[in-house]
C-alpha cells in the first residue's frame, strides 16, 4: 500500500496545479491544441519524471538546463517526424547523447527521461515545421510554471544527515588520537567511535542513489565517507595494539598531533563551517617523520618493535587523512576540483613534472576506458536505450499504428529498468507494466467520453500518478499515468474508450521492442558490469601493491606504472555502482556488503600508495626481505582469487576464499630497521581485514552464476 511522504505529497500538489491549470488555460482559453498538448506533457515531464535534488539554486539550474535541452529535442523531433528512416536514424544519436549525459551527476541522470519525452512526443506524432513555435510555447510555459512551483512548493532543506554523521565521526577520531597521545584512551571511548562509524555507514547505505558522479563535490563526498571508514579501522587497530602513545617517538607524536588537527578541520567543513586544513603542513610532517626514522637511537628489541609499530600506524593514518582532507575540501566547495585532480596525480606519479604528464594520460584513459568504452555502464546503457527507442520509432511508423507515440512511450517506460538486473526479474517488470496498462484501460472504459467526468478525473489521475513514484507499487503509477494521458487525449480529440484500447495495443508493442533490445544488448544489466569492475579494481590494485613493494626493496626502478590504471579502475567501479543503485528493484546483496567490497579495493590502493611513498632503502630490509616476498605473493594470489570469484563466471567452480594468515616476524632477532617493520606491518594490516570481503564476494559470485532471467 502507498505510504505517506511529505515530499511526494508536495510533488503531487505541484503537478495537479501546473498540469491541470496549464491544460485548462491552453485548451479552453487559448484554444490551441499544440500548445495544450506540450504544456500538459511538459508539466508532467518537469514535475514528475524529473526529480532534481540539492539547494534551490541547484534545482533552478537543473530545470533551466532541462528547459533548454527539451526545446532543442522538441525541435529536432518535429523536424524528423515526416520520414520514418530519418526519425529512426536521428533517434540513435539523440537518445544516446541524452542518456550518456547522465555521467554529469545525479540531476543530469534524473532529467534524462523528462528530456526524452520532449523528443519522442513530436518524433512519433504527425507534425510540421510550422508547429514548432506553438509546441515550444507550450513547453516553455510548462518549464516556467513547473520551475516556479518547485521553488515555491518544496520542503525546506533540513540538516544533511550524511555530512552530519561524517562530521561526528571525524571529530570522534580526532578525540581518540588525542586521548591516545595523552595516555587517557579508554575502551568505552573506542566503542563510541565505532558506533559513530556504524551510524555514518547506515546513513550512506540508506540513500537511494550513491552521491557520486562527475559532479566533483558529490564524488568527493562519497570518497570521503569511504576514507573515514578506513581511518576508523586504522585508528582502532592502532589503539587496540597500543592505547597509550604518550611514550611514542617524537616524530610519530608530532605526526599524530597534526593528523588530529586535520580531522577536526575536516569535521568543521563537513558540518558546514569554515576551516582550512593544512594539507601541505601534514605532508611535510609526514616526510620529516619518514626521513627521521633511521636517526632514532638504538633500543632494546621489544621497545624497538613497539616504536616501529607506533610509527607505522601514525604514517598509515596520516596517508588516509591526507586523502580525506583533500576530498573534503572539494566536497565542501572550498577547493577547485582541478586542485584535487593535480594532487591525486602527484600522489600517483610521484612528482609535479610527472603529474602533468600523468594528468594528460589520465584524461585520455578516463575517456577511453571509463566512458567511451563497452566496459562503461553509461556507454552500454546509453547505446541500449538509443537502439531500443529508434526501433520503437521505426516500428510505430512502419506499422501505421494510430498512436505511434504510445509505442515509443512504452519502450521508454521499460527502459527505466534493465532486462534482467532490476532486482525484480524481467518477467515481473514486464508483467507489472502490462498490468498497469490494463488497469488504466479498464478505468478509462468506465469513465467514457463525458467532458465533465473527464475534467473531474484529470486532477485525480495526475495526483495519483505524481504521488506514486517511490511511495506506491509500480503498477499504481503506471495505471494512473495511463488514465492521465488517455484523459488528456480524450479532452483534446474525444474518441472515448478506443483511446484506451489503442494505447494498450501500442504500448504492448513498445514493451516488446524494449525487452528484445534489452535481452540482446545487456541481459544482466549493470550488475554484471559491477562484478567485472570489482575484478579489475582488485587486480589492478594488487599489481600496484606488488610494484610498490618491488620499488622500495630495490627490485624495480622508477615509480609503479600500475598506479594510474588502478585509479582508473576505481573510477570506473564508482560509475558502475551508481548505475546499479539507480536501477529499480532489489539488488540481491545488502548495500553494506556492496560498500565493503568497494571499500576493500580503496584500502588496497591506499596501502599501495603509502608503500610507494616510502624512501628507497633496500639495505635496511635484508632481514625481512623473504617475509616481505612471501606476504606479497600471498596477498597477490588471494586478490587474484577474489577477482576470479566476482568476475565473469567460468565453467570451473570457484574455490572458497580463505584469507592468508601471516606468522609474526621472527622472535629470535629484531628486524634491521623501523623500515622493515613498516613494510611488514602494511601488509599484515591489509591482510587482517580480508575476512570482511569473503561473504560479500561469495554473494556476488552466486548472483553472477544465476540464469539471466531470474
């Protein structure tokens, strides 16, 4: 049953006022059917099909862009409608461009269906170039009235729960580090910090859309949440290993103190305040701490090992917090995204000169592999939608169907889901759509063609159709939309119950076109791409880790060249994940488990980067060289097994994942330096968290091995 939702109620109220009001004005007062048609459909597109988020400024900008895009698409659709071949051919690039524009962020993706309605309505309906001015007038009346209604009748922006939870956790982590430095850390305080982490992750996984995209602030916020989770794991491990850091070496204490201050600045920014984290200062402090390791005075073996471990934890936490601060500055719009990109590239390339070259390589790589590639969720989905709508336009025209628009609209409706990866099965998705059309047709037959009854039914149908998305079953919204559009057509050109019958026939054809194209192009939808991208992220991250180890032990010259491919794989995974969450239906895997897999790939890249930043000192690790090689080989083999498990299914039954367990370093003698302990601790700490990935990886593997129609 539908549930109560204040935002949905306001959306429904806006739609009733604008759609019904504009239709009455343009049909009864102005008496222009073209203006009336496009004003009504434009209002529905602006207020129901598009759901823009953010501040009023964000919504105003999004609605303005939709109005401009719709105007261009409406004009093109009218121009190509006179020829079946031209209309079908033009639909491919037009539809592809609209769907592909969703990479710009959640608002762009949300407006795709609304923009396409402005194209398919004229493209699949009879029209001439002389109708364009009237159609544009109707569209712009709907755009202006709809935008005003959204700005006036929107719930006030409350506290951003996600940012608030992130701010609380950042502050708790700073308190935890300060307590450890003062020797006052307690188990209760640690438990409270972990509770803040769980609260943040609950907020993060509860959102229907992940806040990522090429919109830099949204993408940075999502990455900041993942980094906070990793910072919590690092801090928790450090405190449980040594709760009292008051006696740690001065370089480690200074580094932790600077890290704590950065965390407090991050908390202030996330809470909406003003702060300027001294990122460059923390980097200098980190470099000084690394450079001063070998200048420390000798100590007994156990003290030596304890000091090295404390130094390692300080360094690992600082690496994560540096990344967190940079992402937060962009998420809070206090830094230019170009600054963050330059800093990321310098981290991967190792120098400012290399960063400039790497940035060029990264741009080409991102365009080729993340977006303009069949491995890109946006590319494949856009191509699939373009072919489906082009086929629908061709079928509608060639079949001489009475209302070709319904064929295309039926295709567009089903394209909101994917053939087999919506969570609901393909059969359930089609059955729900068809049932909605049947229910709507029956209701229309009952209403008949009486003008008074139709005018009474119109606002009620619009109310239900606008309230249903997100609050009621799919069939309710489809039935209400059926009645809304059929009533509009009956008021424009009364033909009674035949409109409903024709629509059911034509939409059934549209559904068939969409399902056939979906099955042929992408039977498993985004879910398969997420699995492939998870495999790539872990394989490239493991290669980065291996090269980083080889470099610092003297087996490799130059910076790891796997750094940029690892970063690109992470970006591609982010895009695929956002596409998966945008799909309707359940995902067969709990969102926290999905985030755990994504976070594991981020931890792998961060660990590799932390090792790659260490100075070259091959002679200092002679005692632990063999242990390092064994640990690196074990991790590499495990990550390869994980990638094979979540990747493309093979005929060979996958083996159960068993995380490697590393034995303590030899107790008979101490390693030659802090440096050797650092390297081993990095790998050991990474291995300790592999067990968290076993169950989610097995779930992904099971999903990928199901028949596509289930």
